[in-house]
């Protein structure tokens, strides 16, 4: 859910074979909503998110706390 609207993410059902280990790559970690949504989709397909990487983390928005338990890495943190 976005602050000012709604959006959706979709994955093709054949994209991630059951048992796959997945690392999510995204440009910005803000509130953690995108990674949380992608993680749920990966789990529905039988995969396991083992980590996430970002170029920028906006730490003041609390995304890392929302994704507690996920191995997270960011090149730059503000």
C-alpha cells in the first residue's frame, strides 16, 4: 500500500521454481513495502528470500526494521 494510493506487483507463476533461494535487488530501501510484497510473492511460488540489496537506504523511514530477519545490504545509507 502506498501512502497516496495503491500499486501492484506481479510475478509469472513459472518464474521461481519451488525451493529456489532468491536475492532481491532494488534501487532504494525506504519503508520496506516493496521488498515485503516481493517476499510474499516469492513465498507463494515456493521460493525463499535469503537477502536483499539496495543502492540507497533511507534509514529514517524504518524499512530495515520492517524487514527484520532478512539479510539486507545497502551501498549508501542516509
